């Protein structure tokens, strides 16, 4: 399939990229790893007249610990996150999530910022972002702001980015003491995307009770969400018999259905994979 004709722009600086995106408005699109946008253009589901390729802005490719948090540049690839020793130690949910994305080619080209901005309902990163309460830095010709993940994913492939805004960085809280992270995913057998993906972080107190729980779920609904009823059901308890808490995974959520998985089946999978993620996070927390 051949995309509609477009003009291709390669800005040398972030400022230039922001100016181009502001100039072209609805006719312009940022290109990062191209692993979602290019297939959509080939299928003519997207037909931007101007592509602003930010992939050569190397300043947006980094992983660092800053002000007691992890900060990751938007152009950092899934593979770089998967293989980061800093993240394996300080924020393991991120490498655990990255390794479940696509195949090795996809992980070497696709970017964290691109995946979050694309907001595919079956993408993996949104689960980790909402579970951890990540924040996304958005830059435009009007300045910059940090957007909490809880306000970022609005609807199916829709975010709260304003026209002209480019995601430049994402920050995440460090793994606290006595805590464990886990990501459990049911892969779609054809596409490999998440039919359901559950990201969990559990922190235990000195008695081994759950002091705090953070659970984010993707694949079930139009946008990723925090499973607050699961979090409430497990907080203050010993992390045993997690099936009951996990059964709340889709409470109050309007589940999607398609040819592969009906809404009812997705709700069932949400509970099954929430239990898997909570069990693995509890096991990991006991080891820390
Ligand atoms: P692009 O394709 O370049 O852009 C995607 C969208 O985001 C575009 O609208 C673009 O304008 C916008 N955008 C990009 N960067 C920015 C930015 N910094 N600021 C603002 N807007 C921006 N994903 C999964 O989560 N799980 C999977 O299992 C999975 N499997 C895949 C399998 C295949 C075969 C393929 C081709 C893709 C798969 N993906 C999967 C998607 C992959 O992770 C993409 O790389 C990712 O969704 C988009 O990142 P990108 O950098 O390629 O963005």
C-alpha cells in the first residue's frame, strides 16, 4: 500500500520541530520511530501533508536518574529501556514492560514517547504509565508543561496533548524499598499487541502487609486506566489469595469487544492477568 504524497521535514533542533508542527497545524505530524504512523499512512488511515521527523534529535534519547525520579527522553527506544541496568534496578516495571512489546525490530525502532502519544488501546506502555503515575513533558512554541498520565489518555487514540505539542520526556517514580513490580500480558496471537496487559507495583510494610498498590490496565477499554478497586481491595492486607482483589480489575469499565475477544472475555482476562501481575509483584517485593 502506498501512502498519500507528503512533504518530509528534518528539523535540526527541538525549537525548529516545534515551529514546523505549529506552522502546519492539522496537516502536520511528528514522526518518531514510525512503527505506528507509517503503517497507518500506508493503510491511508492517516494522511498528513507534512511529516516532521524528530528521530535525529539525539538530545531526546536518554535515561537518567534526576531529582529522585527516573527521566526518559521521548525518543528512547523500547529496546534501550528493556536493556537498561539503571532501570532494572531503580524502576523494573519499565524493562519488564518493554520486553513484551512486539519483536526485536519493533523494539529497536519504536519509541516510548511515540507509543504514549499514539495512545493505542492495545499498547503496553500506557499500563505502566498510569500505574506508576508517570508525567509527560509536552513542549510547543508556547512553552512547556508536565501532564500526569492520569490526564493524558483521554479516549481511543486520543490524548490531552494540545495541537502543536511534542512529548519530549517522561518521568517515573523510583521503586521504593520493600516493593516489587510486575507486568502480565495476554498477547494477541496474530498482532502480539495486548489483549490485556496489567502493570503492578506493590509496596509492603514491615509486617508484610500491602502498604500501597498501583495497578494499571491496558487492552480492555478505549484508554488505559488505574484499577483503583483492585488497589483498595488489597491495601492493608497480606498479599495472599489475590484472586478476590483481582476480580475487581474491570469494575466500572466499559470493555471493548472484537472478533478475537468479546467484552465479556476481556473482563475475565483482566481479572486473570491482574492476579498474575499482583502475585509476581508480591513475590518480587518480598525479595527486596
Ligand atoms: P510513530 O509511529 O513515529 O508515531 C506514532 C504517533 O505518535 C504519530 O501520530 C506521531 O505523530 C505521534 N508521535 C510520535 N512521537 C511523538 C512525540 N514525541 N510527541 C508527540 N507526538 C508524537 N506496541 C505495543 O505497545 N505493543 C506491541 O506488542 C506492539 N507490537 C507491534 C508490532 C508491530 C509489527 C509493529 C509495527 C508495531 C508494534 N507496536 C507495539 C507499536 C510500536 O511500539 C510503535 O513503535 C509505537 O506504538 C509508536 O512509537 P513510534 O516511535 O514508532 O511512533
